[in-house]
């Protein structure tokens, strides 16, 4: 199982992440910060806790995305521990909102052109 995760991560790094982000996530500074956040949050998913569920966290999420503000990359106030499912929901919501904005812009441009 661990090997599958590593292979998936390598594939994600190779095809999805840009080089700067890949270097950031492979840095010792990020790894130390990530571990500190997990310890701070007692390895518990913060989103699940808000919903009164206890779930082990295995991801650390940038509240303000790294690509939007690199200065907050290691800011522990901008990081939260999440389980894989909640992390996927967070990023899914961003994509859904982006798609909705794009559809809205396309509709409004057509109406006024």
C-alpha cells in the first residue's frame, strides 16, 4: 500500500506540479513545518473535528493556496491538518468555484456581446 502511494505521488509531481512547487514540497523546511502542524493538531483532521468526528489527518493543507501567496507557505497559521477526504473536498470546491465563475463569465460575455 505504501509503495502505491509513493508511485502516485511521483506521478502527481511529474505531471501536475510545477518545478517550484515540487522543490518546495520536497524541502526539509516544508517537511519540518508539516510535521509541526500535524503535532500541533494532534494528527487529527480539523475539518472533521468541526463536524464532531474524529479522523486521523494525513495531509497538511494551505488555507491560502501556496501558488496564490508563497510567503505563507511555511506560516503555521495558514496550515491545517486534514484527512485525505477533506483535503480532496477543499481542492474540489476550489475547482468547482473556478468552473462556476468561468461559466458565469462566458454567459455574461455572450449576453452583452
